[in-house]
């Protein structure tokens, strides 16, 4: 039974050596105010002076004190000694030097005035102690003094709560009997984490110096503050005894005599004093450990499984020979290539459920981004009726066309088809970026381990995607050029059924007058504002209705000849033509024929543009899938092998990430510690404990 506490001590040492996840081990935590006599209680339990003393906050780091009972040994240096975990294999037989080491190590970590949660671990071997694990915590203080941090009281409180919140911790709440119990700092803190008092022991100190006429009987009997584990009264050395150097052994004898001879306490003397407190703590701790063992075993087993899985994810620490390196490299290339293809095809073992991933995002580009953009291209945004009329006039040249010229239709429709090229090329870039995104999101455990290999893999795949992107862009350009190179006016959707040509003939049959030539066109608007009012219409100038200067048909009066005087008949002057403007725009009121022609061309362009748009919106995604996506899937493995599987690159590519090596080392240490902890727990599997608490 006495082996239980050393088992917990071993576990504490094991987990302290490697750090890692915190395990709440059973232990006794000592809390109280600075003036409660906390240090004296611990020294009486140990039987030796070893704790720092002084004014203000003396305990500034948790002290985990492991008391180990040993048989009486014949050692010329002494029968009792201490060992610090931060100084292994160094025995301190002089307990004054133990005190000095505590002070030095406290200053080393916490400075001269601060506190630190990092514990000091001290193990004391003695035939005069019972097996115990105690944690001495900084005393509760209300205000910071002596240039200390103003937040020091709050930090101390948080530090204490971090230890006593452990459900496996027994709380030793130390309170001076000559103070108001209702305001006991130790009791108040204990109630915050153990309101029912199931794991709190109250310790009353300074019973011998209570005011005359007062006693602690009601407090010791639990009538003032009920605790399931009760209260224990102790009598410590006074400051005068400490100054006089009174040994603790004599102080313990004086304590026992005091309780046996006191008229109020002698009836319960067997349940008072430091000796009883030590035995009670020993039994309580062993009972607590016994109750905690199943939970500890289950938690350690779970942590072992987790650590083992993590260790396997890091792989072997090293490879032997070029052959094993090559096999490892091929394995990584195979997994990377397979995951790339599976990410596109939607066959990854772990698919995200909160957002689209991989190939689903490519489909989103095709259906939601590209197709909507193509369908949103409007003919009216780029070509107005005046633009169409201008094109018609430009294609007829110096003649006035009787019918709508075909050249104007082809010119305009080709310019509209050209507008589909840029969105299609942008679609290529979006898919290209998405494939690069997939490559960046592939998180193989081997790639986390080999940083250089990951970087080179990404470079090779990016080069592959670049090489696939250029033919894809060229294919898109060719698709647009193909559509522009031949305007197929015989297309069934263009001429048959509800096509544009059918609508045109139907409209002509309803309005035959629109086919008649109409030469009364609106005056073009020119860019030269200085022309005379009738400069562009000679018929409105002075003179005869058909000639210049009054002649019926000639110039200067001759019937049909040229050579008349410049002044014409009757002495009238010959009109002069205005200057040709720099640019002429066809705006103004259109005739019925012009309106018919422009609307007809507009309908024809819209109809044919819809045909081409359908073709392009169907062919572009197919081209991207063939030339970019599928080609990269087919060639990725071969490209990686060709570029990386070279014997001279094995060591460079498989050079392990230092961070990953450190993580494997830490994981191995934790796994070893957990294995050792499991072995330690197996030492007590056959224990048959039957403990009875007083």
C-alpha cells in the first residue's frame, strides 16, 4: 500500500521530464495567506527547517515536495537528504543549503520580486517522514508592496486556482485560529473549486496564541464551517522558538504535550497535532490515488494511442541506402499525383463539407462565372442603330444600295464574335489558378516532413500547368478565329423555323413598300460648322432649277457644253462648293427604308451572335478540360518522375525539415514517457487496498 505514493511521484517525474499534455495527478496542495503559518506546517511535517523565511512574499514559485520514507541507513554524511530535479544526482545533506537552492532557483526563474508558475521539484528522503506529495503555493496577498507588480495579487490567485482546480487534488487550507474563519483566504479559495468540501482539509494553526477566553473547539468539530474531511489543529513554533533555534523534534513533543494537557482539547487530542495530520494526509492521498488509478490508466492509454499515431505519421527517422530513398521518393510522387487527380475528380478520402473544393470549384467557374458572363454580353452595349447605318453606308461605297449589303452584316457580326475572346481567355486563367490552388492544398504528411521535396514538387507541377496553359489559350484563340473566318448564313438556326432570315421575309411580306428605293435620306451631320446654309444642296442656290447660273442643263448657258463664262447667264455668279469635313457621322432622323435596314441587320447580328455564343460557351470549357485539366492529370506523374527521380537528388529532396525532426523527437520522448508511466501503473495492478478514514 505504501508503494502507491511513490508511483505517483514517478509519474510526476516522468511527465515533468518531457512536458507535453498535462495529466492531473493526485497531490496535496497547500493554500493560505502569508501569515497563516503555511511554511511552519510543512516544516513540521518534514521535521526539518528547509523553507525560505522572511517578510513579504517568500514563496514565489510552486514547490512540489515529494516525501519518501526510507529505512534507517548508515551514511557517514547523514540519514536524510534532498534532491532537486533540476540538479539530478546531487544530494543535499545540509538542509540550509536546500533553502539556499530554493531561493537561488526562484530568483533565476521569477526574478527578485516576481512570481512564476514553473515549479521547483524537491524530493526529501528520510526515515522520519511518511510518503506524501505536497505542493506549497505562494501565500495569498491583498496588495503588492515594495515596488512589486500591481497585478501580483491577481497572478497569485490565478496560480493557486490552476492547482486546486485539479479534481484529483486534496486542498490543505491553512488558517490561523486567531483570525476570523469567515474571511480565511485558504477556505474562500477552496470553496470556489470545492463548494461542498469533499476534498478540502482545514488546518488551524496558532491555537496556542488565541485570545484568552476563546477556543477553536467549534471550528475543529466542524460546527462553524463544515468540511467532509474535517479540521486538524496544530501548534507550530513561535518566532521566538525559531530565533532561539528550537529543533522541530522538540517542538513536536511540546505540541503533543499541549493538546494532551489542555482542558478543552485533550478529549480530541488523538485527532490533533502534526503527527496525526501527516498520517491523515498519507491515508487520504493513498485513497485518492486508488480511486484515480482507473482514470489515469485510461487517459495514459489514450495518450499512448494518440502519440503512436502521430509517431507513425512522421515516418522513419532515416533511410538506409539509395534504394530505400528512391522507393520513398517514388511513393511520395505516387501519393501526390493520386491526390491531385482525386481532388479534381472528387474522390479524396476526406472531402470538405463546409465549402467547395477541387473539381467542384472548376465546375463553378464554368457554370456560374464563365457562362453567366458570356450570356450577359449584350449586343446593344456595343452596337447602336447609328453604328449599323454607318456600316451599311460604308459597305455600299458611292452607290445607293437597293438591298441590304451582306458585307455590313459580316463586318458587324465578326466584331461581336471578337468580344467573346477575352472572357474565354480569362476562364483559362481562373481554371489555371484553381489547379495551382489544389496543388498548394495537398497536405501529405511526407511533404510536411521534407520541405525541399515539397517545394520542388510544386515547382514541377506549376511548370506542367504553364506548359498546358499555352496550348489551351491558343485553342481558345483558334475557336474565335474559326467562328470569324466563316459566317455560316446557311445555319439551320439562322435561316429555318424561327430564324432571323425567316422573320425578315415575313416582315417584308407584310410591308412590301419597304423594298422600294427611297433616295430621300437624312442629311449627314458633318464636323465642319462653317459651311454655308445650303452649301451641300446646289438645287437650293440662286439660279435655275437644274443648272448653275440659270442655264437649263449646262454651265454658263450652253446647252450641254463646258466653257461658258464663270458668271453664267445674265451676269449671275457661279456657286462654290463648301469644304469637305474631317469626319461625317450618320445621325439624325432615319427614313423608313433606313430604319428597316438597320433593324434587319440588328436582328440578323443578334440571331447569329446567339448561335456563336452557344458554340463558344460549349467548346471553351471542353477545350480547357482537355488541354489543361485532363492533360495535367495524365502527365503529372510522368513529369514528376522525369524531373525528380534522379539519384543525385535523393539526399537533397529527402533532407528532413528540422522542425519535423524536433517534433518527432519530442513525440518519441512523450511516447517513451507514456510507456514508462503505463509500466509504473502496472506495478500496482494487484494491490488490494482497504482504507478506512477517521
